[in-house]
C-alpha cells in the first residue's frame, strides 16, 4: 500500500503538468470517449478491431461524440500514428497507468473510457491495470477479447476485480458470457454481448477476381492472419493430398506474414516448417504463400474469390477470431475447428465444424463442399444472413446505445445522414429498365421489370438531378421514361409486368393495375415539373403520355391510384387538368366523410400500405386549388395517421402482417412486416407538410422517421446498406430481409433526397 501511495504522489506532479494540455479539451462541449487499445500501425487483431469500431462509430454518430484514441505501447515497442496522440499508455510502467488516469480525470469533456482487454497486454506490470481502474473517476466499459474457462483462484479474483471497476463488460459470444456468469460469478446484468464486427461488401464477380489474381479456373481454399504455430496450418497441408486427389485444380492460399512477436523470438521457424511440409507432400503447385500484411481492400478481394475458407486453430480457449469474422462477412463457406465463435455462428447450416488437429475430417469436409456448388451457395447465403446483424454499422449502433445508456443525460445520439450512393441503382438498371428484385445485392434478371419500379426510379433520379446536376442521371431518366412509354397501350392505360425478354407477362391480366397507372402519372408529372432543367424532349414525351392516359384516368376509383394521379397533376401544373384533379380529390373527400368517426379519421375502414400518400395528395390538391376542405381533411387525417405510427418519437409503420382495422386501432400487436416504401412515403408526406406550413414538428418527424433506415428500429439494425447503396427489403420481427430490391432501394433514395432539397 505504501508503494501505491508513493506512486500516486509521484504522478500527481506529472498530471498537473498535463493540465494545460487538457484544458483546451474542456472548451469543446461535445462528449469525448477515450478508446484505450492497441492501434495500427501495430500489427495486431485488436488494433484492427478498434480501428474498425471507431471508424464505424464516427461514420454513424460523428455529431454525437468525439472518439479519442489512447494507444497501448511498451518500452520496446512504440509507433508513429496518423492521429494527433494526446494520451498513451506505456504498459511496461506502473506510473504510466496512474498518469493516464489523472490526465483523463482532469478532462471534463471525457464522459466514458472504452478499454480493450487481452491478458497479454498487461503482463509486464502486474498491478498496472488495477491501479488505473482504482484511480479512474470516469465510467469505463471493458471489452474482453478472451475469456478463459476453468479459471484458477488467482485468475478469478483478477477478472472479478476488473469487472467490479467497469460499468459493463462486453464479450463477443454468448459462450463467453456464460463462462463469466457461471465460472467467475459475474452478474449477467453487467455483461453485454456484442459480436465481432464484420464488413459489408458490394456484390463482386468471383470469376473476375480469380482472373485478377491469376487464379482462373482454380478452386480456391484460403486462410489468413498473422502466422504462428497456433494457426495449425499443417492440418490443412496434411489433408491436401486427399483433397487434390478428387479436386486436382485446388490451390491453397496462406495469406499473412508471421506475427512480429514470433519473428522477434524465433524468426521464421514456423513458416519454414510449413514450406518443408509443402515439399514433403509435393504440394508446390497447390500452395501459394502470400507473406504480407495485406491492405484491407486486397484482403477482402482474396476472401471473396475463396471457395472454401479454412480455420484450423488448435487453441481451445480462443473465444473469437477476427479472421473468422472477415471470412464469413465475405460469404465464404467455412470449415472450422470448434472455437466458441465457430460453434455459435456455424451451428445453423452456415458451415462445417471439425475436430482440432483432424486432417482426415478436414479433407472430407472440403471435398464435400467442392463437389457441391449448390451447397456452397446455400452456405454463403446463410452465412451472410447470419452475420448481417454483426456488420460494423450494427456493432457501432450497439456500442452507441450502450454509451447512451450510461451517459443518458450527456450523450445524445444523432444519426449521420449517409452520403448518396447510386451504385446499386446503376447495377439494377439495364439499357431497358430497372430490374425488379435482387438476391442480396446481386440483380435478379429473372424477376423481370415493372412499371411501378421504373416510375419510382424516374422520380428519384429526377430529384437527384435536381440537387446534383449530374449529367449521368440524364441517361437513367431517359431509360426509365422510355420504359414507361413502352408500358403504355393504345387506349392510354399501362401494363405493369415485363419479363427479361421484354414481353408483357400474364400477371398483368391477373392483377388490378390501377395503382401502377397512378404511379406512372405521378412520375411523369414530377418530371414535367423540372422541365426548365431537363432536356426539352423529356417533358414533351411525358406530356404526350399523360394526355393519352387522362381519359382512362377519369375512370379510376382505387384510393391510392387517385392519390398518385392527384400528385402527378399537381406537379404537372396545367390549368386544363385542374378539373380532373378536383374530381379525384372530391372522391377522396367523400370517402373520408363516409368513414370518419369520432375516433377514426380516415378514408377507409382500415389502414394498409402507403397510407401517408392520401393526406399528402389532398394537401397537394389544396395547394393547387385553395379549396379549404382539402386542407382541413389533409391535416386531420395526417394527424390521425401520425398518432398511430409515430410512437415515442420513433416510426413504426403499419405491418403488412395484419392491417389496422377500424375496430382495433392499436399499432403494437404486430412486430415486423415494416416496409421501406411505407417509411419513405411518410417522409415524403412530412416533407410536403413542412414546406406548406413551415412547422418544425414535421421536420423533426422527418428526421426521426429517416433514422429507421439507419438503425433506429426495434432490431437496432441498419435497413440501408451504405456500401452497396441498396436498401434491404423489409424489417421483420427477428431479422432484416437482406435482399435489396428496386422498390426498397428507390424508396430509400426518395426519402434521403428530401433532406438535400
């Protein structure tokens, strides 16, 4: 105890000398979170993990708090960092632990400390970490990267002491959480499971990547990571002769350089051992050593071209593997030894588990996968579905919600608007039109095309051109406009469904197409509203199509189809079509007056899909005609709808699992079944109301609603994929539908562009 007092006294003077350095922080009112970890350029899995986490947090919540890095180093190992480093921890020196605690305590802006824990980090100074935690006066969250089972008494005491000092302990698997509860007697309330983050990736052609890396016509096996005997790669080398006997076109990639600490202690002994085995088994033509610490983009490409990923670690206590996470996020079918991470992720038809050091099992597993491409594809899809919740974007949401939980009064979470990314829309668009569906992010040409999707796409890209003036948008607008023209028949009406061969399908004669016709008029009217900035021929074509359709449009009585047409005529802004606009608006008014009661202010006896469209259409009718009844019903019906779908400042649109009936007006019975298009239509309506009345409440609800796409929903998961530019097809009770079809992707873009305008 006396030694600790002396150390505390010694560090006090040093800490005071740091005060000028920290004073400048207190001027900034934004909360700061200090991340204590290893960081690149140190070659270390935890360094990469923390860098990825901070990058994702800053991308999603950059306006909410500042992330401050505090690198852990030793006397022998220091680095130059890209960031300006004001805090650091020398884990070889007990005084450094106390000095860091004093520095952090003096900065009033620091609200929280995040510490990445690995036992090996703190071995050089036995009492260093406990000294730091005892003297730190800030809340601390500690991530355990390793949880050792069957602890002896000393280890159990050490871990409990760390846990007692923390607000919460983060682990990455449920198995690790169970070990902490059952074997370390740590309360489950103190433990949070946040899986290791994974990378979202765009769809990439595997054969093109193989050709790029000189692997054309090869069946590729791979493993990666810092090389060391714990990787147990010799298991694969011993299995390869049997694999090659059935698959002579196999090549095994060993990606990664030897761990720097191993090089310091024993040189390249392990790599040389593997090279000797390669020669012994005559595998020279089937193995490629890539002795580099690969840049992330290159590493991910190697993993995306991999047919089967092999994880053969022999460390029974390895709780989680970053390399494993990278591989599965690339959709690799995986054969793995039974570490806890693998046991959790691969237990539902997402891979194959083999015993430790079992080359014969490995050979059988690999041959089974290489012989069955359909099985590999199923494993890939299952893997991506299983790992979607662990994407770094979702990991950052889980971390940010945890920060907010403990600093509720000081750390408000503001979701950052993503940059606009048209990548997926461009991938989904052929020279003929926009494809209807995709499998994950791969366009599914077999699904054909629809007028609905191309009409919505034309509105979205017109909006984008309006704010960006990007010339490439004009080509897309032309494609969608010509598709709409293609779908119009001689009587002026439209068909909706077109197959890959550009033939109208039988579905057109089995489905009511009034809504599709209405969407076409909406899109054409919107294009005409921008005729001053678009090529003249576009508006001329659109005018002709509308005029040809109007006689048919008069006969429409579908509620939403009428609303779409009202919006289209409003945007067209043609005096000669005002009578038709009023006629359709009057029909909506009569429907409302027939159904509206004391506690039900709506146009129908139920709330279904695209509800926000109806009050928005009447508001457009009021703007065009100044008929006060349209304004009154627009406001009344919209307030009623908002009272049902805006819950505690969050949006929960009516579920397609069961529409809301007049007799039952609660919107909490159905969880899931929420569609991006309904959220988008709500945002479009809120935008129209905001412009009409300049009421800030509509702008706030727009922002709250848009956050649904960014993760503010009942699963706390992203619906929009910022990497592909696609939007997932739906929010279900327990999962997100990962397919990124035209409807959802275009709906997201329309909503996103409301904020740029």
